[in-house]
C-alpha cells in the first residue's frame, strides 16, 4: 500500500510503499483486546500482602478452657474473628497473574492495531525525527507542528533505534511517549491516540515482527 510521508512541519514530502500484511491487515478487536490484557496482567506487580492466622505473632495458648466459662469456644486469640488476628482471603504476593500468548497472536494483534490506526488516519510516516540536540524544547517544537490542536495531543513516536536523542528529549513532554521500533506493543500503541513512525524505522519493524508472519505463510502453503 502507498502512503504519504510527512516532515516534522506536517507537510507532505513524498510517498512510501508499506507491506499490506503489517499496515493493511484486518481489524481483529478480540485479538487486540486479548493481547492488551495479557500485557497488563504480565506487568502487574503484587505489592499488597496480609498475614493469615499462621503468620500473626502470638496466640499459641488457648485463651480459656473449652467448657465451664459460659463463653464461646476459642483456640487462639489470632483467629480471624479476633482483633489483631490473621486476615482471611486477603491479598497474597504469591499469586501469579501471568497470562500466555503465542508469538503469532502477539504479532497479529500488533499489525491489526497498526492497520486500524492507519485506516483511521491516526498513523503517519515521518521523513525524519532527528534533532540537532537532545533537548526537550526541540522535541516539543516537533510535537507542536504535528498537532494543530493542543488539546488533542496524545501520541506515540517511533524513531529509529539509532535516534536516541529523540527518545531522551521526549521524556519530559506530557502525553508523549517514544519507543524503539523493536519494542512496539499493543498496550503502548492503544494508550495514545496518534502514532508517528520515522521512515527509516519501518525496515526494523518489518524485520523484527514480520519474520514470524512470513514464515507462517510459507509453512501454510
């Protein structure tokens, strides 16, 4: 598919032929949602923790004898029924929330999302994102030129792997995220409204993510 190339001033400067399997794939919302949830679950860190009745200190002695006191029967003051006792069914750091997704599903979800963004006009190919110096002011100037409405700024930038200056300069800009072409993922591309990919980063994306797709096509034949 042929798409336009823009410069950092948001003006058309040429065209580029993009592979259909990566930027013109069918929209699969169920698969994209699944990949999104897998990534969220796998990045979840369980920090909340409680102590059950076996971990709370004290309570080794029976509070009172079983019969004859007129009170309810208890075996330990660390029962969940007691104040200061253990907690029942509380958060446990040993719980594993990880989910599995195979590589082909992951790549298919990524290409489906990229294609959806392209179709909706929320993905643009930029001629170059190189900066004269890794300064936030310069990166902010690029963002300002690409967005006519400041209230709609929400974008993920994908410069080349060698263009570390833009990654460094974009860190302090609100609602802007920059990531390497080999680190594309469904979660980050879903969070931001627009995507801007540097032209020279396209081959890296295809070489890194497209291999499994091409191999699958060959095997299926």
